[in-house]
C-alpha cells in the first residue's frame, strides 16, 4: 500500500438529492376536492359515463351489481 486514502465516492450531495430538495421547498400548497364534491361528480356522470363503461367491461353485470357499485 502506498498510504493513500481511497477517495470517497460522494463527497458532496448528489445532484438528484439537491433537485428533490428544491422541488419540495418550492411546492405550493393546493386544495383538494372534498368528499362530497367527489360524490357529486360521480353521481352526475354515473348514467352517462361510468355505467356504460362498467357494462362494457362487465357485460354480465346484474342490476344489483350496478347498484352495489354505485
């Protein structure tokens, strides 16, 4: 051995860690949909959008199955 210490692979924080920290620090708070708003959206699109898609995906679904899914 020559007495030289092996250089550390990471002497400074990796670039991706700094980028992740920058993203976390710069994030703005945002509002989310309340549960009742989500339920209203589902209810308003059930007959025109969701129910036909369910029947296409599950053609043997009974009316009871659809009521349970609703």
